[in-house]
C-alpha cells in the first residue's frame, strides 16, 4: 500500500547522453535529469517523504507506454530530480515520457 503519490508533468529533451528538462507539480517547476549510471533516485527534499523506504516511479509516454522502476531515494544536493538508471534511460530513448508518477512506500 503506497503512503503517498506525486504526479509530475514532464517537458523533456535529449542532451548528449542524458535526458533533461522540467518536471511540473502544482505550481512548482523542478529541473529533472535522467541518465546512465549506478541505479539511484535523488529528489528535492520537499518532494521526499521522510519515512518511505522504497520509491517507485512510473514514467508514461504519450502513446500510453509505462516504464516502472524502484529505488531507495536520497535527497538531491542539486535541488533537482535526478534519475540514474541505464534501463530507464534506454527504455525512454525512443519516446520521451510526458508524466512521472512517484509512489512512496
């Protein structure tokens, strides 16, 4: 049973070997970066739920594709959403997601 969930609307673009852009939630805009690297999820402190042990993200594309991954989230030192994950980066390479649902367990 998930404790809380946050839905973000994404506006992403390709960089050299990473994907970056904006994630909008309510009236706030966060920078977001998705790239290759050791599997990790970093979130701005205000988006983290203190007692959650596990964070599941679901990325949705316009065509309805869903990509899901599980992390133990940490606080981002850059005050941005950072996803390091080879599988996710490869999975969204052809079609960038437009929404991200974050579930805290």
